[in-house]
C-alpha cells in the first residue's frame, strides 16, 4: 500500500513538473516576443528619423539647385535682352538703308519719266520739221526724212554720243552703289572678331619640382616629349610657364593637353609620356569631330558625310596666312548666305559651297594637287551636290563661274580674307618654309618622323635603326642639307639633326 502511494506521488510529481516546465517555457517565449517587438519598434523609429533627415537634405539640395538655376536663367535673360537690343539697332539701320534705297529708286524713276517726255517732245519736233521741209522744198516724205535725219545726225552727233555716255556712266554708278550697299549691309550684319593664330602655347607650372620632373635626368623626359609630339619645348623663357612652339596647330594642341595631363598625374618618365601622348591623340580626334559638327550646325549645313565632318574639323588646326581656316570658312558661309538672300540666289548652296571651299587644305600636305582640285575630288567622292561643287571650285578662278553661287563664294572669300588683321603674309611664308623642310626630309627612305623646330632653324629627323646605319646617317644628313640648299631660300643656317635609336621590346608571360 505504501509502494502504491509512493508511485502515485511520483506520478503526480512528474505530471506537476511537466506542467511547471511548460508554464516556464511559455513565460520565457512571451518575454522574448516582447523584447523583439520593442526592438522592431525601435528600428522603425530610427528608420523614420533617417528618412526625415534624408528628405530634409534632399529639400535643401533642391533649394540650392533652384537658386543656381534661377541665377542662370536670369543671366540668360540678360544676354537675350542685350541680343534683342543689338538686333533692334541693326533692324533700324537696315530700315534707314531701305528708305534711302527707296528714295533713290524713286529719283531714278522720275529721271526716266523726264527722259521719256523729252524723247517724245523731240519726236514731235522732228515730225513738224519733216512736214515743213516737205512743204517748202517740195520733197517727198521719205526724201525729207532722210535729209532731216542726216542734218540732225551731223549737227548733234557729238551731243548724242555725250548723252549716251552720260546715261551709261550714270547707270553703272547706280549699279555700283547698289552692289556696295548690299556688301556693306552683309558685312555689318556679320561683325565677327578677327584673330590671327600664334605659333606658341603655354602651360602653367604649379611648382619648381614639377619643372624638374618634366626635364628629367639629363633632360631625357623633355627629349622624349619633344620626340613624341614634334614640338619645341622652352622651359626658362617665362617664369612658372612652359612654352610649346610649333608651326603645326594640331601638334601644339596635342602637346599642351598631354603636358597638362602629365603634370596632373605627377608620374613623368619616357614610357608614361608616350602613353599619354597616344591617348591624347585619340582624344583630339574626338575634338576634331566636335569642331566639324559645331561648324556645320552654326551655318545650317546639314546632311554631310561623317568623314567629311572629320575633314572639316581638321581645318580648325590649319591656318592660311595666320588665319584659322575653319573660322574663315564659317565666316564665309554666313556672308555667302546673306549675299545670296540679297541677290536672289540659293542661300543653302552658297553657304555649303563657302563652308567646304577649303576642304582640300585638310589633306593637301598628304595628297598631290592644289587644294581646290583636292577639294573637288573629295566632294565628288562623298556624293556632294554638283551645284555645291560648282560653287566652291571657282573661288580662286581655277574654274569658270558657272552659277551665281560660285561668284558669291568668291566674293565672300575676298571679304573674309581682306578684313583688317585677318591674315599675315609673313606667317604664311614661314609656315610654307617649315612645311617644305619636313617634306624634303620625309622623302628619304628610312625616315620615320620629321619635325621642324626652333622656328625652322633645326630639322630633327628620327630614322629606322634597322634600315639606316650609323655610317648612312652622315650620308643622309649631307644629302638632306644639299637638297634644302638647292630647293629653299632661307635666312641664316639650318641644323640637320638625325637621331637613330635602338629600342627592344619583349613581354614576359
């Protein structure tokens, strides 16, 4: 009986323990759930605070941006107001010119009426005299007519000739005045500034330490830079600046951009210089494309072949008598369009012909022939309208004037080139001389690169070491010097500097 009681108690104790454990487990889980809910609520509060802060920062940025945009908008409005004022003044000038021309036209018409009235009066007098002569002389009308005409012709021959000459001169003067008014009006409407190209560019040095890096040990960095770019580098000419000198604007631009990149990078050594120069050349190609597109867009010439756009952009790095060829072509296109509108010709054809008139100069140092003939072949190759080709080909009178637009292009060329300060003949002669120097040296076999530097007083030539030996270098230098003496006229002397450099490249893989 006691054993049963013990067992019963044990069973009850187990059941009570199980029940107590379940209750404890339930209480623990409820506590954990409450703490999780508190943690979630805390995170929600923190997230709302961060969202409010982000929203506040965004609103501040939007307000700052709105202020900047308002300032830009106000600046644009000011520029537009100034532009409108200038246009209004030009319109007033044109209105006054139109009134003057109208008054002149009215005066001419009155003179024509006076001449016609005098002519009729003379005819009536002649008729009366003819009848009187016929009555008095008992002559037939035909005989009287012949006699009268003969007498009048003999008596007034000199007066008639003088009158005819006077009318002819007066008519020519009116035509010349009209042409002069049209040209003056077109030139006044296009008031472009005239800038002549210089032969140098400068780069600002941030410190003397950078200057030392650019020069390099025993000048190796500066030599590598001159070889890669083909420009003459002047270090100590101007304090805190490096001057880049070259007759070729494209080389000057590549050298300036590459040198600025090297200065910003700080790592200046021959391999890095060559790498940066090559990358810069690719970037300048993009600049050339952009310049061509901007020029075509500015003058309203659309539908050009992309390759033609690239050639057009290259003109930005070409000069003619010191005048930038691309700016000259754009100015010509504006002038030709306005002249065509005044004269009743096709403005689109005139603008296109003027813009593309010097396209041959983009490659005339690579292709034989005059720039006009090269330009004709380029435009024909790219399928340009034949009327545009006819308009551009006569601007140097190598071809006859076939259309009114061809005359307009020639006139626009003369106007743009004759603006005061637009061109410098001495600069053009210098550019021709240094170009001829490079052409003569490049014609020799084994020559890889040729650069005319030091204002044309030195010719730096890089040869292929596999084709030109050390002994052959001396022979080549003498031959080049002899050809320069025979073919060119120049002041002083020219140094022929031939460089032969062995370079071996291998890769470990």
